[in-house]
C-alpha cells in the first residue's frame, strides 16, 4: 500500500469503524454541553467471566471520572453511537459518576486541550467535586496532559490509554507526503477538516477543525516539542516508566500490543494496514513503548487500538480481560487511593 492511501486510512479508521458499531447501552444527558452523565441506574453489560463485580460501590470514587476521546473521536454520533462502547454505563453500575467529553475531531492538542479544560471546569463546578479523575484514549491523553499542566488544581489523577506520547507513524507519513506540495496539502486539509466537520454535525457541536495542526501534534517532531514543554510523567529512557506523580496527581497508563484479536472484527484487518507505519510492537496505531506514561499498569494487553475502547461491537479477544473490566478496575484503584 502506498503512503497516501495508508495514511488516509489512518485518518478515517476510528470514525468509519465506529459509525457501524451500533448504539451503546447508556442513556445520555447534557448533549449540548458535551457532557454525558447518564442515568446511574441504567443497566450495564455483563462483565467477562471472572471479572471483578460490576455492582454496588466498587467504582464509587470521591471525584467523578471524565473520559476523553482521541483523534477523530466523539462523544456520541447521531445520538446513538458511543466512542467508549459500554464503558460509561459499566462504570456507573459500579457506583462511579461519569462524564464523557467532546472536543474537535481534528485539531492540535493545545486547541483540543483548551476545549477539554472548559468542560472539566464546568464539571468540577457543577458537581461540587472541584477535581476530576481524567481517563483519556489516544490523542485524548495528549490533550489531557496539556490540561494537567495548565490547571493541575482540577485534576485528581490522569490515566492515559494507548496515547502516542512520542508521536510519529501515520502522522509523519502524511506530513512527509504533503511537504512542499501545495496541492496535496490542500486535498488533505479539505478531506481532513470536512471529515471532522461532518462528525461535529452528527454530534451537534461546532468546534473548529485543523487536520494539519492535529498531524503536527501527533508527529515525532511535534511530540518532541510538546514533551519538552510538558515533560511530567514521561519516561527518560526508551520504554521506561515515568514519574508516578506530578505534584500530588497520580499518573497511570496502559495499552494493548496486538493487532488482530477477533476474526469477526473487520476493523482488525484495517489496523493491520495502519500498523505498517511501525517496526515496534503496536496496537495498530500506537507503538507499545510510546504509550508509557507515569505508572505503566500494563502495555501488552491482547487488544488493538479500537479494542481499548471496547470497539467494535465488543468484539475483542476472548482470551483477554474485557476492556470494560480494565476501566472498572482502574476506577477501583483510584477509589482505594482516596480519589
């Protein structure tokens, strides 16, 4: 596969896949605000055999959980398709107070971070909690690091899930392809920004789109510049572990490192194509070691980049922990830490 088709596939993958994934179990509130607290009594999916109990106060924390989506992500498309499939409802059934945010589908992490910050400020104020436990997938983890650095007083803890902290891969491929070619760049801008704008239309939001800004954030050079400015939690050695705390904020990360996990999941084949941008173990879009941040809980789940948000249709590896349980156990870990 040539660079352009492979990169355009990377650009469209998450949205195209999730558009066909069907509705999550959760009911929603506050769509206009980008928050999704839902009904705490709403039914949740059954956990995998041997999973920790999904009932009572297992995940009832002092501070609410805020879930932040990645590149080309969303809160809920057309009122029925959820990015974090089944995860908010599962957490609520275990006692957690959950909000799902939405920022620009494609933009720099500074721009997305400012949008995320505005929502966190509102959540912290409206709940009276003052802080939130931030759990973020993919680029959402970069956005969240920005928020933590500019407003640490609002963050009780930060957990990044398969976030590309070192950048590179498809973003570098795309930027290299359009470098010095005005026509190619114009095509990319039209395609990428339109894709993001359509997503926002389907979610009832009107955030600005900037695909070039997003790719620069996700490139190796962009990540290096961002990391120099906001180094907290990053390892100082290749595939190492970062500082466990940023001040009084506990930092965590986890990720998968398998691409093909379920023969019935068509997105596995697509992730097999995007993985061609990497030579290291990866989940199809993010190398295993690049996901390291703070305390690394695990970096080799038998999960790919979509399995980590329980997509598609919960079609994940039968031999691996249910992704919903991973989020639930992390919520319990935060609860036991007094968060």
